[in-house]
């Protein structure tokens, strides 16, 4: 039985009995990982942990000289699942035993089934476990589905002040109700411009290009994002974005003024060089994108940071199905790729 630690210290004779892999085992080459266990784990742990400049010394100790990594929920879930699956294999657990271990996390299971209608962690870990088992059987190295690979420098916050800013949201409970409500003086068409500027400013080009359209639409029409959120995240969005974020019956529609202004606004941004569209329809900052007038401490920046973080964790197919047929202008391509 594993040790259940209740104090800040531990006796050596207790530690020596713990079922922990030895440093020698971690330094051995593992064929189905294509590297030593410690090297395979290092890049994944680095991306999970190094998300703040306060851990810069830790990153340097691991030989990494880049900036902190963007917090990306989808990637973090996948990385955590890969680590869990690899450790189950390294400890020699069968699939049946691994499933039993995962089922023992009853509290996690309860909350995930409440929030996601499934035990998500179990599904992700067992999927990674099975892929690693297949690699073992074929005597090949496991190939991660993550792209870019773990700890790739393109996933870091850029160092240039003209690129992605490192915006940290305040404690949301400290913000007053309707702190992110659009001022009545900003017309729907101008919302798109504000939303696009702040979303493009905060996007990570390597990973956010396919999601940025929905982020912009959600900033301009807050109720569009509400049904995609759950739990406390949903409650905070409704509280801070104000009455316009209140959930509605049926599929949420863009208000006509925003729908009508969408194409002309983004044609202007593309032709002016502030926005660029790739051949696959993804959007990134254009070569003439400027940050003049953008305030990292404003409600616009906070609203965009919240929406960007939430949408990054969603599958693009789910986002597409959330948009009413009449509002497919959101996904329209402008042919400038």
C-alpha cells in the first residue's frame, strides 16, 4: 500500500519502502518512449509548470532559455494524461489495474461527470495508455498527438512588447458586477473593432488561429460564449459581462448590426495589414498590426483574456456548431490567404 503522508517530514526507512521509481530507472532508455523516462517527462513537466516568470530559475535549471508558456487548457489536459499513462506503464500496471486506479479518484470523477457529462480524465489517460501499449507491442516509440510538441518555443509568451502581452487576470471575485459590460457609447460595429484588436493582441499565433473568430464574436456578443461555459466560469462571465451575457433560449444569434458589419470590418482590417488570413482560414496579426491605444489593464483586455482562455479549451467543431446558420459569416473566408 502506498504511503499516505500527513506531515512535513518523513523518516528515511519509510521513504525507502515507498513504491517510487529509482533515479537509475528514470535514467534508463525506454524503447517505447524513444528516450529516457526523465528526458521524456522533462519537456512535458516544463510546459505544465513554467507558466510564470517567477519560475524562470527552475526553467533555466532544466536548460530552457525561453519565456513562460501560454496556459492552454486543452494541451495541459493532454500532457497530464500522457504523463499519467506513461507512469502507469513504467510501474508495470495492466490496463485493468490502471482502470481500477483511475476509478479510485471518486471526487474527481464526481465533478467531471457533473461538468463534462463524463469521467474525462479516465478517458484521456486510457487513450494515451492504449497508444503506448500499441507502441510497445510494435516495438516502436510512442508518437504524441500534440502539435507543436511539448515545450516547443512557439508556445511561449513572445518577448517583444509588440507581440502577445502577458496579461494576468485579477481575482475575479474582486471585480464589481458588470465590470466588463460594453459602454453604451460603443456602437455594435465598433465593438467588432475593439474585440478584434484586443483578441489579436493576446492571441498565440501558433495555436489560436482557428479559434480567434469565435473569440471575437463572443466578445462582441457575450451571450454567444455563455452556453459553452460551465460552473463557476459561466457564473463569472455572466456576472462580469452583464445582462448581455445572460443565457437565452435556443441558438444565440449575433445582433443584426454586428452580423451586417462583420464582413466590411474585417475586409478593412485585412486590407490595412492589421489582420492576416491564412489559406486554411486561420487569422493572425497582420504585419501592420499596432498596439497603440491598447491598455493591458483595461476591461477590454480582461474580457478578451478571459474569453481567449476559455475558448482555447474548446474543440473547433463544438464552436462551429454553436453558431446559428444565419451567422456563418463568422467562419467566412475572405480569400486573402
